[in-house]
């Protein structure tokens, strides 16, 4: 039993090692966040045919550090009409769960702070508490946009929590465990991405929504609600939200890798060097996240909720049902792949329709305008001789 | 050690509960409720019921408090964050005292048996939930469904009146 509490019953050295482990985790995550901010600016720059940061350090590598210093030196403004206690509490409530879930995310077989038997469930449960921080941040800053953003955050994050949990259940059914290390070990011949591609897609999309990445950045959409819950935050407080967002993005990418892409397993490397495979895969997923940010427009709030409840939730239930059928009747693995791919096609078709919908609408309107113009021209032609005749009669 | 933790968590639970009742601000009350519920999750952890503790955090600490805050923010309570005295407080007091009476009577007449701490395996929990306790489980979900549909009907009928 790993979660059992008698912490102080253990010796001082164990306490020391736990603290050292926590410190290592914080350091590693901070470095990751710095690397992610740099990577995001560079990748977005490239996608938009810009160079991204170039001035600070070689290839702009010192840019994140400059940013961090700037953020910390900025004046920290607390609006006078805000609820002070809640205003202070909200960033803490967002960032603590973000760090807490990393306690049980393994980077390799041994590189994990505390491998929990219920690890996957622990992550799901703790991550929900972070939503609370966003809602409170919105309410506490006593700002219309903040409150709107908080409401949007609550609606969006709770809606997309359901497909995530359902897909996690499907993965747990396949692996017969909630222990992340065992789940990776179970994916020995084929990663679950091949067995359950629909699950991968749903998890990834809902994960994007859960960390509020574009196209799901509704709750702090700058052009609509000018930053939502973060609108009144500045300086160090704002950077805490920023930190939490990047750590959560990295966590979603890491979970995608652990649950569907075979975790740290890969050829050539062995021992603790497999961490490199894990990092390579996670950063590959992160690049896809940035790529999506660079290419997709933001959804509207009604499209977002409609997509959650009309596509993601039914499809995640389908994931569970086909996994259960497959497990119960002991069908061969390819049958699950087949069923899952069929579901994948449905989701892909829906997204495709949504994407081309506006373009089709424009084409439709253009065609109708064109037809009307032609009709008017024909009528004018038909009227012209008559008018000419009338003129002649006079 | 676990005794010390028990005292601490009990204080948090009770203090949070008192805070819910005594504070005049609705959002603060919701936060005190969060403290209380998470402390209960801690109590479950002391009892080695880690699954129950996580469920408590997920459902009560996360989802229910968020929905509560959502409802508070959607009603116009942001403009009137202070609660005035509730006229139903004598009724609530009677109900609370009655519950206290029933519970203390139960504890006094039937002494709590000393049981060994043991952590049920997660798989075993699921197994018994879906075999031996399947019918209570289904009844509970049915009750939740009824509540959901009832909420929709109440919300809709209000809309039509306007």
C-alpha cells in the first residue's frame, strides 16, 4: 500500500530522499517549462514564416530566462475591489495540483517519485481540483471578463473531463490495472495507439481542451474576454498560472505517451537511458500540440460545448463499449483495432465537416449571389425589348 | 502519528463545517465546504481506503464544489454576496439536533467493534460493487437520474412562466 499515511514512522533519511526527489521534480519541471516556452515561440514563428526569438542568446535560447526575470520584476497589482483572500488563493489552487500529478508520472521504469497503484485515478482526481482555481480566480478578481472566463472554464473543463475519464477507464480495462508503470509494461507488443486509436484521438482532443490550448482556449480567449480568469493578474501571480498551464500541457502529452504510445519503450536504448525515448515521444506530442495551435482557429463557445456533448461523450462511451465487448468475448486484438478505427472515421468526418462547414457556406452564398445576378441580368434582358417597345409607342 | 493526523483532520473537517454555517459570504462558504470535504478524504486515507479518498477528492472536492460555484456565479449572488439570516434556521436546527440524537444513540447502544485496518484491493472493490452490491448501485444511479431529470423539468417550467 503506497498511499498509506504514516509518513513520520519512516526514518529521517527516507524523508530526506523524498524531499530531494520533490526538489528534483520541481527543477526538472521548471527546466521543461522554460524549454516549452522557447519551443512554442520558435515553432509558432516557423509556422507563421517568422523567425521567432533570435536576439537573446544563440537562437534566442536565453529568451525564456529573460521572460521569467521580466515577469518576476513586474509590479504585482491586486485590484482594490477584488476578494483578497480568494485572489491570492486561486493561483495556488491551480499550481499545486499541476505539480502534484507529476508525483506519480513515470519517465522510465524507475524514474518516478512514487509509483501509485491507483496512479491513473489519482491523476484524474487531483487534476480536477485545478479547475476550481480558475473559477475562483475569475470570481475573485471582481471583473466581468474574469467572471465570464471563470464560468466558461467551469463549463468547458467539466464537460471535457467526462470523455477523458471514460477513455482512461477503457485503457484501464485493456491493461487491467491503474498503475502507470504496469500500463506501459502491458503495451509491450503493440502500443495502445494501434489497439485503440479512437481512444487516443479522444484523449488527445479532450486533453487539449482540458489544458485550454488552441482551438479550445475559450475560457481565456484574448479577443473575446481579454484573458478571462487571468485578466486582473500580473507579474508573479500571472506567471504562476502560466507555469501551471505549461506543466499541465506537458502532463497531458506525457499521459498520451504513457497510455497510448508505449511510454518509454523503444529500440536501441536500455536501462535508465530509456528516459530519452520517453522525452522524445513527449516532445513529439508537444510539437503536434503547437502545430495545432498554429493552424486551427478558435472554436466558439457553443461549438465547443456541442462538440463535447454530441461527439466526444458518445464516442467515449462507444470506446468503453467496444473495449468491453472485445474483453468479454476474447476477440482477437485486430477486431478492436477495426472497431476503434470505425469510430475514428466518424470523429474525423465530424471534425472535417466542422472545418469545411464555413468554407462551404461561403461557397454556397457566392453561388447563390452569382445565380441571382445571372437571373437579374436575364430579366433585364427580357424587360429591355418590352421597355424598348413602350418607348417606341410613345 | 496517525492519531495526530486524525485530530488535525477532524479539526479541519469540523472547522470547515462550522465555517460553512457561520460565514456570511456564499463563495467563502463553498470554500469552507471544500476544506471540510478534502479533510474527510484525508480521514479515508488514514483508514487506508485510498480509492474512497480519491473518489472523495474527485467528486466532492472537484466536481460538486465547481458546480456549486458555477450555480452561485450564475445566479446574481455576485451582486449580493452577503447572506441574510435564513428564516428556516429553526427547522434546520431541529433537523441537525435530531440527526445528532440518532447518531449518538446508535453509537452508544452499539459499541463500535474493533476492526483491523485493511485496504481492500481495488479489483475486489469493483468485483463486489458489480456482483453483490449491484442492485444498490443501480438504485443509486437511478436516483441520480431522477434528480437530473427533475432539475431539467423545474428549469424548463420556470422558463415557460416568463
